[in-house]
């Protein structure tokens, strides 16, 4: 039987497995990462940080990079378009103890692309090469890059960027099979990932886009021959998703937690958030996190409304302490 989940080597780093959790701006914060770490994805990421802000030693940016000693291996992701800043940023991240550094070439947001950063870099592949080269020169840890298929359907250049990244010494390239113009609409085109894998000689190819369960994970491995997979939205409110995927790939069965462990997981996520955030930020975070976890419930409208109206820690805690009320609609 084909072995899908296996160790993956990126330069000097050997990861236990090849199923990764994605960087998610505004979502993969420290409590989220602590939850992720329990389920041991091969690698998981902090939210992207801006190069300029890192160099300015902006405290809010450094906070995005919080992690504990027992959370290795953990990756940081840089967002920026200036090769001149890249080496210093790489050194800062290596000194902070990160296990790998990724360059974001996928963020579709106008605010980010307008200075050529994020998916704006897809329009200047040679700058991607320069930035990777600069980081690589400055650090020992593996340097990786995350791209989209291309800017739009007329300019699919992921294969070209794969070769550039490989020449610049990147250990891996993650390809999200959507274009920048697609943003998150439509489907990810995995055939682009297959093309990148065919073109890659040494660089590892990580497939991304629309992987939600064991079946889709198997399909992307089979269709693209990729070396690993990266899961993004399906990790929200489901930190155990890697277990679901690996159980399916190894034993043919998707894991799904029962109500009690579901509730315990949600409460643990709430506790980590409470310990990390001030009261105001806790309430805002729990509105977001609570809604993710409630996706699993058929009649969660009332609970969702209650979370969104709540203004204090006590109100939020009460809702989740009385969560048993939702048991009937758990699917
Ligand atoms: C809310 C949100 C935030 C994201 N933040 C980042 C980010 O900081 N860096 C990055 O490379 N990709 C980011 N992405 C893109 C995802 O990592 C991933 O490439 C994309 O969602 C496709 O994968 P999926 O279908 O598994 O969700 C973000 C996506 C979403 C929905």
C-alpha cells in the first residue's frame, strides 16, 4: 500500500510528517498554534509578518511570533518585496528560534500587493529569487516559499517560480492552486501543482488548496505526486484535522471527535485564549473561534448570535459552559 504520510526533510530539518498547517493572518495566533501543536502536524506557521515592521522591532509584530519551547518545529512567514531587508529579517527570525522561514507570495489583499508584496511578487518572479537568495545567505535554517498558481488565468507561472526558487536554494515551495484574481473563489487547480512537481529537481513541492479531509488529501497526493500537503481553512475549529487525514490515509477511516472531546477541545482553546489575551481581545477572539467550532452544529444560530452579542468574559464563559445544550444538534 502507498505510504502517504511520512517524514519530510527540508535542508537540515527532518520533520516527523508531511502534513502541514498553514499560516492564517488574523487566525493562526498563539492560542491557535498551541492547539495545533497538540496534534503534531509536521510543521505549522505563525501568521505572516511584514519585513519592515520586523526590522522596526514593532511589538505587535513580535507578538505574532510568540511560541513556547515545546512547540517546535514551527515556521515563521515573511511578507515583503524588498530584497535589501530580507537578510536582516531572516537573521531576526532565526535568532528567535524558528525552524524554517517562508516567503509569502500568495496574499491577495490590495493593501499588500500594492507595493509588490504577497501575490504581487508573482508579477516579478526574479525578485522572489533575489529575496530567497538573500535570506538563504543569512541563515542556516531551511528557507521556503508559498505561492499561488499565478496572478490570473492568463499568467500561470508557478512552474517558472518553482525553478527560480530551486535555483535560489529554497528547500520547499507550497503552491495554492488558485490565482490571485480568484482570491478564494472557485476551486484550486491541482494540475498546476502536478506541473510544478514534474519540474522540481531537489525542491520539495507542497500542495495546497481545498484539502479538507482524508479523501481530498489522498486525491491531491495521487493527482500531483506532491511531497507534502498544507491545510488552511479546514484547521479552523478543527485542530485535530491532521488526525482525520492521517487516519484515513493509513486505515481508511476519517477521525471525528465525539461530542465530549469536541467540547473539551473548544474549552481548551478558550482557556489558552483567556490566558493570552486581555478581556476585550478575548471576547473578540472567542466570537471568531466560537463560530468556527459551531460549524459542526445544525441548529447553532442561537448560540452564534449569543456569542456575537456577548461583551464580557463571563458571558462568553457561560455560553461555553452551557454548551451541552447544543449536544442534540451535533452532527
Ligand atoms: C483568513 C485567512 C488568512 C490567511 N493568511 C495567510 C497568511 O498569513 N499567509 C499565507 O501564506 N497564506 C494565508 N492564507 C492562505 C492559506 O494559507 C491557503 O493558502 C488558502 O486558504 C488555501 O488553502 P485551503 O483551501 O486549505 O484553505 C490565508 C487564508 C485565509 C482564509
